[in-house]
C-alpha cells in the first residue's frame, strides 16, 4: 500500500518536524531506541547517529517500506522489522520510543499511548509527532469524493487517520505519571511541481484509499479530486502554498535512566 518513492517526493518538508521533535528529546546515553512507523529508514539512521551506542530498531507494518529501509547501509546495532506497532512489543524496556508521522494511522490513542508507555524504561522518553490537518481543505475535499456514491461503499471501512488535541495527549500521559511537553506548529510549505497538493496527498493520506479502490477506481477517484484541489491550492510561479499543522509530544517517564 505504501509507496516509498511517492513518499520521498517532498522529503525536506516531511523531514523538518522529525528534527524539531528530536531536538527536544533529552536522553543522554540510551541503550534501546525504537522508531515506530519508521518508513524508509533514513530517519531511523539519524536516530542511530544521534545516539551512537544505542541499539536502534525501526518498526513498520509496510513490507515495501521495511524492504527499502533494510537496503540502507547501517551499523550492526540497527535493525528493521515488519510489524504492527500497536501489537509489537520490544524484547527489553525502551529508553527512547520515537515516532514521526505514524501514530495518526492508529485508532484509540488513549489505549495506544498506555501500551507504549508500558514499554518505557525508567527515565525513558516517548516522543511523537502527528499531522493535525484533518480539517484542512485537502481532507475535506478527500471526504467529499469519498462520499460520492461511486466510492462510498468501498471506502466505508477505510481509515482516515486522526489526531487528538494537545490537551488530550497532555492529560493522558500526565495521568500515566509522565512529565509532558506538547506543542503544535503550522508550516506553510511552498511545494514544487504540478498538482503539488495532490502529489503530497498521494504519498500519505490517499494510500489506504487507493489501495482499497484498486487501479481503475483509484484513477477515477484521483480524477475527481484533482480539480477540487487545484481550486483550493492554486499554484503560484514560485510553487503551491500548502498549509500544514502538526502536533508534537515529548513525554518522560519518571525515574532514573539505566547507567
Ligand atoms: C508518513 S510515513 C512516516 C515514515 C517515517 N517515520 C518518516 O518520518 O519518514 C508513516 C509510516 O507509518 C507506517 N505505519 C502505518 N500504520 C502502522 C502500524 N499500525 N504499524 C507500524 N507502522 C505503521 C506506514 O507504513 C508508513 O511507513
């Protein structure tokens, strides 16, 4: 379902929140680091560089993404696994549980976070970033086309992705005894290329939709969506301005980290 090449297309824009999240993680010498929803693995390797003595595991449910990640030259202490992050359990307590742009694909964030926190070592950090643009014109347009009688039945059970508000994450993680920092950032990307908003969405949001529809219906879906997105995101000579909000959380379990 995931297409590494399409996802990589706006790599600089998608990388930036990863680095902004990483900058807020204070973990001096972690031994176990996990990247949940690691995708093509290039950013997992950044985690390995940031903590040069840690064992780093990238977990992703997409075989295509993990195959791409596994082709990268990486030190022996880095490994990649195909698994659903909601069910995967680490062999040892984790010092840094990191997730960039993946948790929004999973339902029930209260239960999810509680499960993830239980994997943390004392002093361990859970750091994640999720897109928070589910009410943006792009998503409203996708919803509009999803509701069309031609597609509605096929897409009824296809997940849309969601993020909770910052207050939810803060209360949930503080309730589990963690010290929480949470913030939100809105970027105004100026995307290069033709139909840039559509191309952006083809790398992420539209993947499950197109996988469910199959090639022919998928093309019809995109043909219906394209003019709507052109109207909402008109291109300028310098590129297509594309507003995108993301939420960030860094939560630290109390207790001392292992020496
Ligand atoms: C938008 S990409 C982000 C990839 C990477 N973290 C990055 O920042 O480049 C989302 C990734 O989450 C993965 N994903 C979605 N649901 C998942 C799940 N339940 N378990 C593990 N990975 C999942 C997808 O396969 C995809 O590679």
